[in-house]
């Protein structure tokens, strides 16, 4: 019989993970992720490994403090670098209210945003999570009870691209392993883990499924889990085939009308219903609004097309069906359609973490992903003697996000910041993280901590003669939420 270490090693190999490739382990401190971290260290070592703990601040502070202490000790013992991410208290509840989703979905949204940000911050393209076979079965039952797209019953996939157009992916090497096998391994190895008190709270659907429905099914139908896993696998294969067919059809059906994407309705109507709805999902996804369309909204849009309507509303958006084309006209002004229930963590919501900070005087500040220390001299106000960068500024100045069209007066003349970032080899996907410093004379500097190769702070500065009463200000920049174990 294969050991758990061998099973996970083979799973990582099938998923295409290179031994030398840097990875992140989503580390909650619970049983599942504790076992995953231990196995990954045994299989690959700790050199190219970073653990990321996301604190949602939904549990008692005493419990969280004990959990964080346990996590730090585990990473210190295994010599694994660790990033701690704190979600502001109330942020998850506020998002759940705005997005009209549950606390679990909102927490997942924040968790994946934090994982994406951290991965990009450290130039890592692979995230490992500890989803296992019991999670797969629970997810199938939850989605069955909630209703929705047939594709959702395919369950959790072993591998998934997190951000479209990128190579950032999540892998789940424990997906075929049951929770009891993970517990047996943890006990054999003497591992310590944290118990989440909310796991027993039956307010959450997953916990009701886990503690009420699954024990009943286990008692009455001993082989039901195997049947569910089989159906989930078949649905996944069927959905993959359907997606492939729909993508092929899109090549012939998609048009452009007045510079906007559109669908040829005559060709669209010739396809079977299942293919039509998949085409609509692809079309809406490309428009960036696919997450707002559930099964009923898609069927309603498809029915309007089939009936020959000239205009329709679906998912809170207006569509023009005249001229033999389907075009999205934008949000419906007086929509009666319910908002999407599910919150998609695949949105680029991490880009909403915009910078805006007014610096009146030297001191320590937090803004966006960063912590700033501003001083008039090195060796004071927290800036080490050999660190920080000297800039010519006048107080007060503003730290803000880069905007389209921003330009900097350099010794070579006025240059767009986009072009300067390209010259500095800051990856396109990381340029939104670059802070801009602006005082009364205009843009003074662009800080190149994020995205550029290496972690040393550098800056693109304006021509010094442009500021009359500027003084030399020293700035030390670090990332918020990082806790790095010295290894």
C-alpha cells in the first residue's frame, strides 16, 4: 500500500509541479493544511516554499492568537517562510452585504485575493491548497442543494488558473485523499494543528452538510461517496467537451459592431441549447460580466433570442438584439433582476486596493500594500542607516495610485510613467501596485518596490530643478502583512 507521502508526490508530478519551482502553501493551521505543509516540506524541502496564513478576523481574538502562535512555531520548526495577512475587522461582513452573498463566500473572496497578491508580490505562480476528498463531496452536495449550473456539480478541480491571461494557478494534490487518512497521518507524525470553532456552527451550509446530512447518508448508504465522486468526474469531462465545442463555435459566431463585441444571432440559433448557453457564458465572460449571470439569467437571455425579441434584460444588464446581432448595452437603469448570489474570487478585485494617503509630516504610514516610514534623515524615525531612498519633496505630499496618462518630468524630458515602468522591466500585471508620490509641483517620484526584479526599493524621480522649496526626504518602504521566518 502506498504511503501518503508517495500519493501526494505522484499527484504533484501529475499536476506538472517542478521540484525547483517556488510555491505557496495556503496554511490555515488546521488539520488539512498542516498535513499538506508537512508533506510538501518532506517531498520538496523548504527552500522554495512560502506559507501564507489569512486571518479573516471572524473568530475570538484569543483563539486567533493561539492559532497564529502555533503557525509561527510550525514554520519556524520547518524553516518555512511565512506571510501573515490580516483582513480588517468588518470587511468580510461588509462585502457579503454589498455582494449579497454568504459570509463563507465573502471570506473565500478575500482569502483568494490575499493569496493572489502575495503570490505576485514574491513572483510565485503556483499556490497549493489542502482541499481533499471530503471537501469534494461536501461541495457537490452544497451545490446540488443550492441549484445552479450543471458545471458546478463537477466539483473542485485538481488544477485551476486563478487569473485569466496569467500563469497563476492553484493546485490541489490532496483531492483524492479522505480526511480520516490525513488525521491518521497527523497523529502518526505527532503534528499539532488548530481547531476552528466555527467548524461546528451549523449556521453555515457546509457545516450543516458535514454534521447533519453526511452522517445520515453514511449510515443509510455506505457507498454513496464513491457514486458522487463518479458523477462529479463524468460531469467534469462532459463540461470540458462542451466548453471545447462552444469555443470552436465562437470563432464563427463572434462579430464586431461599432467597435464592440457581438454575436451573429442567425448562426447562434442553429446550435443546440446546451451549446448556446455555453456560448453565452463565454461571451459574457469576455465582457467581464459573466459572474453576474446564473442559470436562470442565461436561460432567460437564450429564450429572448429564440423568440425574436429586439431588446431584453438579463442579469441586471440590457441587451440589443436588433440588426441580427446580440450586443450588451450596459447596466439596466431600472433593473428588476436579482443580483448575482455568488461572489467570484476570480475578479481582479485585488486591484481595488487603491492608494491614497496625504503625508503631512515625517512619520510612519500605511497605504495599500505598503508601510511607509518618512524621515528627514537616515538613522532616525525608524529608517536604518543603510536603507531608505532620498527624494526631493515638499510637505504635504500625496501617495496615490498610478493613473492613465500620468507622466514624469525627467532629465530627458516629459515621459509617460507607463513607458518608464516598461523600461524598468516592471511586469505589466504588477504595475497597478506601483505608488506615485505627488506634491504641489506635480509628480515627484514613482516607487519601484513591487514588480521589479529584487526587493530593493528604487525610484523614478523628477528633474530636481522643478521644485523650488523642496527638501531631501528619506523614505523606507516595506510590505504590509509579511512575517518572514529567518531561515
